[in-house]
């Protein structure tokens, strides 16, 4: 053992001496006949077209439908401040470009801007897209850091990389907090936190609105609540039967918290239990650890009042709206409503197959009659009635009027897809939902 140890040290010393005597330039340079990355970039730059920050901003203002492709990894975008906020911005890492670009950009003549952080991967990506047959490709050479420095908008896949929450809770008014979720669909990066997780703190306990999309997300929210108050969580109310509202319920039950839902929501949970778990697992994979379906402890039909710490908290359903069992939390003394999905403003509202838009508008009138000053919707930050009216009621009225006009004039489903929805194209999820909404409203109204 001793002889081996001495010999080992002697060999290490020899290797070190050879290393420090070796020219560093030889280490940095490429072997004869091998082209360096810098040489490749210099060659590629002769065949691609660059675009500046100012030109990109002007282009997006003129044509929001331009395709942007960020060729960094999702993890990089999270750690380095985000990706460019645009209607058609896709994160496609350079190594996946050839496989994913055709799905993201089906039109070979569509305008495409590729970018990264330091203009090393994006030139190579631009040339590769040209080789694949795309005809209108430019490289944003200044990169996303220049975009951020100029103060232009960014989209972040996870605003709190050290927490499973997309956003940590923010104070809305005294006693009311909300962890604002992403307005994009639920993803692994946002942990399924794409709705608002709100809570009311009183001198006699806490009421939480929405259990969260999984056990770990509920646990993380609870940890944040404990940083704000020593009061125990006594109630969790479910705004509807969707996964991001209900799947964290078993965590709260383990804490002895009472789960409350509208009767229809309880039915939806029971009927769709397996599907809720399947969808959640597909989205957040290992982050579904510990998640199980549990049923609410209490249900109500139209209204339930909770008196807690001197606060009157009304759980109210106004009728059919976004989904069966939609519930809002009304605080009359504070003139604040946690509306749930009866009201939208930052993302385009979705029309599902079983939605009755005429009934939604009738329910809206009851909702609007409260004249709330502060609205915390199901998605997007706190706002007011004028804002949610513009992007919920007014949108439904507009779409129904256009579809009715089409039907009265003998129009078809194909014509419905051509309805001009450009006034709403700045909203998140517009790209995914606009045509779907038009088609579903047409089919709903066709035999009204």
C-alpha cells in the first residue's frame, strides 16, 4: 500500500509538471484540420440576415403573428430572466430544432426570428431553418439580454425558481393575499400553478381558495401562508372541479382542513377522478408525488356563509358559466370578490364543449350586480369590474352576435373560424383558443 501511494503521488507530480509546461495556446486552439466554433459562426453570418432590437420591436408591433424561436433551454430562460413576450414565441432548444420546428411553424414562408443569449446558437439555428426550407428567417443577433436591457416585455416560465409555486403570494388588501399563477397552460416548469391560489387571513383562521394542482404545490402554498400568519388554515374552498383547483386537496385534509365545494363541483371530481390524475401526471410528472383524489367534506348549492374572525365570507354560485359548479368568494365589507373562472382578463377565456354561453351571460348579470371594486379572477392579477367585463361579457356578446349573423345569413362552421377576433389577440392563450371558441359557439348556437 505504501509503495503504491508513493508511486501514485510521483505520477501525479509528473503529470502536473507536464501540464504546466504545455503551451496554453495549444489547449485553446483546435487541432490541425478542425474548424472552431468562432470560424463556423463567422462563415454562417455571411449567409443569414440579422435584425436589431429596434427592428424586432417595430416588427412585433406591426405584425404580432411573427414567429419567435428561443433556442436556449427552458431552464436557461428561467434562470436568466425569461424569454421574449410575444404572441408566437416558442422555446425550442437548439438540439431539438429540426424535430420541433415543423410543428411550431407549419408555414414555410412565415416570418421567423431566432434568438438566444449571446448570438452563438441562434445564427446556427437560422441557417438550419433555411436549410430545412423556411424562406423568411432572420437572426436577432443582439439577443434576449439586449431586449431585457431595453426594458421590453419578457415572459418567465417560472417566476420563483426556488419554489414550486410560479409566484409567491402577494398582498391584495389587508387580510387578502393571492399567489398569481401563470396565464399559460399548466407545465412542468410552472408546476401546474396556472391559476390563482388566494387566501383570506382573519383573527380566527385562514380560508384558502383552491387546493392547488398537486400535493407539493399545496404544501408549498401552506409554507408561504405560515410565513405571513400564525393563524391555522381552517377551510379550503374549490372554485370548480378542474385539476388545478382540486388536486392538492389531500394535502389539506392531512392538515385537518375542511374542504368545501359546490354540489356540481363534487360531482365532477367524483366522475373525473382518474382523468384528473392522468392529466396532472402528464403535465408535471414527478411533481405529482403524493397527490390523490379526495372528496370535499362539505357541499352547498347556491350560497354558503362563513363567519370567521369578524369577517363575513360568502361562497356564491351565480349559475352556469365557465364550468359546472363555478363558485366565487364574496367579501361584502371589503367590496372584494375572488371570482374564479366566471371572469377573465389576462388570458382569452376558453369555451368548452359543455359550456352554455347564453347561460354564462345570464349568470354574469348576477355577478355584476354585486358591483365589486376589486376582482381577483381565476387567472391573471387583481383588477376591477370594467376590465373583466371587457374581456368576458363583452367578448361573449361579440362572438355570439357574429355567430348569430353568420347563421342568419346561411354561414357555415368554416365561416365561423374567420370571425375577426383581432381585438383580443394580445391576450395569453389566444393562439390556442380563438378558433376553438368560434367553432364551439357556432355549434352551440346552430340549433338555438
